[in-house]
């Protein structure tokens, strides 16, 4: 059966059909997802295998997949021929309904435990480290962890050294400069709009910290004479 005959079976060949799948972040099919278009000329719903067909007139569209409890995901498509047009898979991330960050594991969402951070000052050097009273780390398995930030706030992910310090800065040429390139920035998830996720993390210890104007966000400012300032963070161990 050629493509036009197949399109005829689906749409009568007076229209074209977009075909695609909707999956979760771990690649599992999502049934019951509504896929609509803008302009609003066509729509489809995923079946048990996560596959949808959207019958449209030839043209340019934005297809959007929506499902309760998930962030929507959109993709721009264009087709001029009256044939079946495959679309790249759409990925839907769960919406926890509250500001992040969140850990997304295959068995569900989990909020990491907060871990206080302090800045330790020394002559011409300062370090950002977990405090001695930091709580037990949040342990997650390697190879399946994503960090969600649905709040739209900025976070940065740092590796921790053997002294539980995440970032070293030195005073050079009249300004503070990073002395140890340990920062790992979170990658944007494909649906954008403030939602971010981390790349697959190697085994190790990490600090996830809120970020404000290229600096750690102070949560309990202290007097200038004091040597320690407190910051917020989340300690994560991947094993």
C-alpha cells in the first residue's frame, strides 16, 4: 500500500494526517493524551500504545499534547503533501503542582531534603560548603534521575569535594573568579517555559542550589563583620 493509499484510508486523501507518539520521560507510552493543533483545525487522542493521528488540511501547525497532571509539550510541524506525516515523539513531564526542585524517578516524584550552605571566607579566597549540621543526603539511583524545576527559579548543580564544598572562588585582578570549575548547569527540558532538568548524573555527591544574579541566593544575611553567610541548597547523592 503506497503512502497516498494509506492516507486515503485514514483521511480520504482530501486531508493529511500527522502521526506520532507521546511518552513519559523514561520512554513509556502515555495513553489518553489529547493532541490539538493551532490553528485549531485538527486533533487526536493517543491509544494504548501512545500513538495518535491528527487529521489536518495541508499547512503549518503547532501540535500540543496535554494530559492532566502533566506539563504540555508543543512542536511545530509543516506539511504540504496529502500523505501520512510522522512527527517526532512528544515527551510529557509530570506536574507536581508545587514549586521545585523535585527529583523525578521511575517510581514517582520526590522532593529532596534541604541542606544549609555557608560561605567560608579566608584571605583572597572563599568557599561555599555544606554546614556541619546539614541533614542526611537525599540518595537516588544512578541512570534514572531528572531534577525538575517547575517554579521557573534558577538553580545550579555543583559537584561536592571531599570537604563538602561546592564552589571555590579566588580574588584575582580586582574581582572574585571561579577557582575550581565544578559548576554544572541544568539543561532545559524540551518543553521549555521555565521547566528544567539535569543530565544523567554520574555517581557522586552534588549540591543543588538556588542562583541569583550569578551568585548563590542568600537566605539568612549576616552582619558584614561575620565570616559566615547562610544559603539554601539540597544535597543529592547518586549511587
